């Protein structure tokens, strides 16, 4: 022991019952542990027993060896967790050997001390655990244990980092554990604040517009001036027929940009208007809105293509002044050769759909085919001047590039008239309901400086969950989704607008169409069906919190269930997705083509454009390997030269996946059993 004695730097003493745990260190590393017992003598307390500890065994040593260690040590530290009596006893003992100048009481980690480690902590580094203070390493381990014990699932990655960062920030383990139990501590749940920003734009007066009298009068009855994004569009050639891509936040009025020019051109005999959206539910809502707002001025029809197999033409009038449709609904009309007459305006709402893996290529192909159709009509008709194109989106990561590719003028208006506070908390499915109840109550009981009560939109991932949440909210609420009939949805909209409802519960799928003046948005789920939300979708939805005419700020709560996924096809868990969405930059809108997508769009372009198919492919946003796609179509016998075969027409008319269609046909030709055909397609999907 003599060599160890010569190299001692620190002796640490910590009370354990009637004895003291002694830790001897050099260069921050433990040399050994020992147990020290004191007894009272006429000269004061003195070492009575000294045992080296090795695991559970102890080796008795002479008590004087401890005194020699203390004399050789550079410093002696006594844990503040030692009782007052124990500290006084140790100090008196060290004074008896004239070592009191080396001895200092320090705050140490209780867990480390109990495990025979010396871990001094300071006011800046300590973390409170009940009535004690522990080091950061032990705090992380204890948080991990609490996460496991509380049944919060496997918290990993960014979510775990977030909890650890919060714990170090507030230096209180219990507050973090309470957060996991659903307590809404705003200092802990708050993720960040999106500041209010305002772009100064001179408003255009309605009475200065030279529109068709019917539309001019309608607008003058509703407004005195246009909103900023509308004014920018007018100033940059909206009524001169210029193509525009309008990128502006939710509820800033960009939809009216397309409506104004489209209705004006209809009324002035410049061709019909197509207003295209990605979802049937949105098409139905927009159709009803057009009927209400403009039905006395124009004929409105709808083309949704709800079924790709049957085409009963329900409610569809190709000669109508305004046709509201889904992308696939209008594309189906093109693929089947329907004549929609002179098209004067095409409005593509939610143009960022171009980036979606499943549907992006179809919108890309539709734009190319529809432009070709309008151009061919203009060549044949001297009295038809072609179409004006208006693209709308709230969320585009590469607006300049996309506008240039679409050959349109970019109208970008970045405004956040009120700040948005974003909060994150953790809860399981049932706990989420309790938290939602609390959030809705608290918000509805708060009145803004403008005299409006706070109201909430809760986004979830299924219609069934909409009804489940709405039933369990204590304050007045209603579900709102595409499965409700028109009258019921209108009643909900009216009740919310009149502040008779504290909350609406809606699906993420309807996020693009919901237009309620809410002060608070709550994410019950970060999924849309069985797919996680994209950054664009997430930002579009949270942007619905806070209106300048109603509220002082917007509030967003993201309720995260750790280690949760809503379908086995989801690769990430909800806690991983949450921080990806909160921290993520807006994705660039680009269309990507795999083999099936390239073959499908090439077949559709051959069907619509014949020998012009390559030109249609070349004008699309994504890079389409035309030569390879044509080769596959010839191999499948879906085309003959650059004309679709009867089989090819069936495939493209019903939006069939060309690879799957070929597998079916090949199997039929080989007399394969229907079950075998289905199994082959299922296995093929799993391999993609």
C-alpha cells in the first residue's frame, strides 16, 4: 500500500450508517475503496477500524494506515450529504491530526457516493432528484430507468436528446418524469416560437379593378381592398393572362387569386376554368363553395373520378363554365378522349403534390398532357387564345426553381401576422385524450385582446379517431371529415365561426381544405392514414393556428407517443418523426420516376399525344427515360408504334400499374390460377 499512499491525490468521505465510505483517487481515477469506523477517545474521535473493500469482501487494515493516507493526500473532501453530526465528527478527527486545512465539505452525487465513486457537483451541473442532487451521468441513467418503468416505450434519438436537454436545462429530474405523465409544464413543453413577420404591400382597391361587372360587383360587396398576396398577383400581371405560381401561408387568401382570374375569363368569353385539387373530399368542398359563391354567375360541374373502373359521368358536364376536379378525374377525361371545350384557366391547387412518390408523377403527367391539349386546340382555332395557369401552394422548399420549371411568375408572400408557439409533449393513446381535453378547456376559457375565445383544431389520422376524440371532449366539439354530408359539414363550419364550438376534430387528409379561425392546433397523430406527414403537410397544418383579426398568437401542441407506429410499413416511430418535422427544412418539390411511373406516364402521353409523346415526356418536371419506357410498352404490347393498343387503352384508362397489368395478362395467357396471380402481385409489391 506504500506506493499507493505516495500517489494519493484525493480522499473522499461519505457517511454510510454508523461508518464512512472512503474513496481514494489519483488523476481522477479510483485507486480503492475502504470502510472507516471512528470511536470516541479522550483525545476526540479517532480511527478504530479501517477495511479495504473489494466487491462484497473486506480486508482489515491498521487504522493508522488511514491517517497516513490522509497526511499524504493533497486534498480531503467530505460529502455534504453526510449528516451534520457525521461532518462534525470527521472535522474534529482531522483537526486532531492537524489536517483540517485539507478537509472541505463538497456537494457530491448521492448515487455515485453510494456506489463508491467520488463525483463532485456544482450548482451549474447538479440535477435535483427528489430531495437530493445527483450528477448528470446518474441523472441520465435514472431518466432511462424512469422511462422504462413508466411504460413510455422506447424513447430514442431526437426525443431522448430532447428530454435529456430539458433535464439539464431545468436541473430537475422529477419535472421531466411528470412531463412523461402528461403534465403540461409550459417551460418544458415549449419547443420554440415562430416570430410574427409582415411584408409591407400596398393593397389594391377592389374598385380599381376592371373586371367583368358581375364579378366586380360581387367582390365590391365583400371587400374594399385585396389582401397582400392578391395585390401582389394583380401587380404582376394576373389579369394580363400571365402564368403565376403563388406561394403563401395558409389563410392568406391565395385561392382567391385563381378564382378571380378564372371567373373573370369565363365571364369575358375566354374559356372555361378548371380548378384541380388532389383529393375527392377537397373537390367536393370546392365544388360546393363555387356553387355558393359564383353559382348565380356561372355553371359549375365536378369531375372527381372517385372510381377508376366505372365512368358514369355523375354530375360531370364537360360544357360547364367551371369544372372542379381531382387530378385523376381530369386526367381520366384526357386519357379517354373527352372534349372539355375551350379551357381558359387552369388552377392547380396544392402543386407541391408533385413531390409525392405515389401521385407526383401523375400530376406531372397531367400538367404536360393538359398543356398539350390546350396548345393543340389553339393551333386549330384562331379565336382561342389558350389557357392561363395558376399554381397554388403554402409550402414549397424551392419556389424559384419550381416556378421557372413551370414557366410561371413567382408570387411569394412570406407573412406570419401572429407568432406561433410550438409545444411538444409525450403521451400514449389514452393519455392523449386527457391532454386534449385539458388543452381545449384551457384555450376556450381564454379570451384574446380582440374579444374572441380560443378555439382548437385537432388533427388525427382516421375518421373513427375523429369521432372517438370528439365524444370524449368535455367542451362542445364536432368531428369534421370527408365522410360527413354537405349539410353537416356546413353546420360545423357555421357553429365554429359563431364560437359555439370549442374544437373541431378532423383528419390530416382534410388539412388542405379546413379553414377554421382557430387559435390552437393539436396534433393527436403525426400520420395521414398509414403514412407519416411530410414537412410540407406538417407546416401547412400548424400554420392554421392564429388569425390576426381574432387572436394575439397561435399555439401548436404536438402529442407524441414514444416508439409508436400506426402500421407495420412505417419505418420510423412517432417520436423520431416529431423532431424530424419540427427541425426539418421544407423539402424541394421535385418529381421522381421509377420504372413503373415512367411507363405509366409514357403510355398516357402516347394515348393523348400519339407521336408527340416524347415531347410531352420532355416537358415534364421529372426526368423520364422515354426510350426504355417505350421499349417496355412495346414488350407488353400496350402500344403499336406510337399508338395505344386496345389493351393499352384499358390499362391507361383505369390508371393500372403497367407492371402489375402485364403480370396479370401474362398469367391469364398462361392459364394461371387467379390466386396465383394475386399472390404474384402481392409479392411483387413487397419487393418494390
